[in-house]
C-alpha cells in the first residue's frame, strides 16, 4: 500500500514538474490593482492537475476581484501578440536600425583606441631601454623602469581584451533576417514561447477582456492593447489590438530608455550578426 501511495505521489510530482515553469513569472501583473500575478497549481474535482496565474493581492489581502487565468492560455496569447504587433515588418526594421545605432554609440564610447595607443607607447619605451642596455648603458633605474613598464603592459593588455570583448559591429540586414526567422516559430511550442517572452516582453498587465503588452526594443513607453481572441476554454489564441504609446503611463508601466535592450547580450548579437 505504501509503495502504491508513493507511486501516486511520484506521478503527481512528475506532472507538476512538466508544467511548473511559469514563463510570465515577474512579468505578469493584475490590471485591476497592478499587483503581481504568480504561478500556482491545483487539483480539480476529477483528480486532474491544473496550472494558472493568480493575483497576489487577491490571494493575500482579499481586496482585488481579478480572476485566475490559465497558464498555458495566457502564455500563448502573449506570444501571439508579440508575433503580430512586435515582429511585423515595420517594427522589425525599427529594431534593426536601433540596434545598429546603439552599437555605434557604444563602440564610439569605448576606450579601446586609448588603451591601444598607451600600449604602443609602452612597447616603445621598453624597446628604447633594451637598446640602451645593448649599447652598454646599464643602470639600476633601467631595471626598475622595465619592471614598471612590463606591469603596465600586462594591465593594458587585459583592458584591451575586455574592450574588444564588449565591442561589436551589427549588420542591419542580418538582424532583420534573424527576426524574420523568429516569426516562423510555433506559438503553441513552449520553447518558442520562452524565447519570445524572454527576449521581447517587459511586462503584461491583465484585464478582464484584454491585456496591455509593454515591450523591449523601444525608446519610449510603447504599450499594445491586445483584446483576447477566444476564451481559455476554447483554445482561442492571438488577437487584434491597438497600440497605445503612453496610455497607461503613471499606472506602473515601465518607461524604457534608449539603450541596448536588457535581453540583448553580446552572445545574442553574435548569433544574428
């Protein structure tokens, strides 16, 4: 009997592990109270597990009327909205142009040229001392100076390596090609949903019949108002929506600044340029 119970518990835990990765954790907020929505799971009266997001304010303070929303349904809705509004031709072109300009600005602010110039001067000083030694001019000061210059050379070499590792060039058309390839993914696929949500979604504010999508890759507070298409029960996905440049400013939406989007790292750029 104990083994049978253990088997049942093990199966339940395994089912939970398959669904416990809540992709919108830290990004999904209640549109009613602006509180965080957290991923939870439960068991239905027929014994099946179900997974959902719940308003934390409603759970703890009981002061919000925002209903729970099915995990898989809202994650697919958000993914489809990004594909429709963020990865359209116009926005893809804008993303590529922005990344190119930001990369140019970052490279222009780099100290690589300064460090390389100082390293060349360092090497010349070392060579001058070595030539003097070859000519028979040897002093204690020369030895100390060479040691100082070798230490400086070591430090400058390290700084140059760091600057080279953090500077890059971006090809606009390769960025466009990459983003266009992303559009071909399956919005029902969990790995694809993770990629889209991690790379593009800054925040989602959930209301009764629509959600507001705040995105990365923007120099302004860009928000898309996205009505739901279908319900959690009929499997409907995606939907038409309207862009709202600063519709909810002052209500807790993020204000993006002109900078490399937080999800775009050197590694990310390497695979598209």
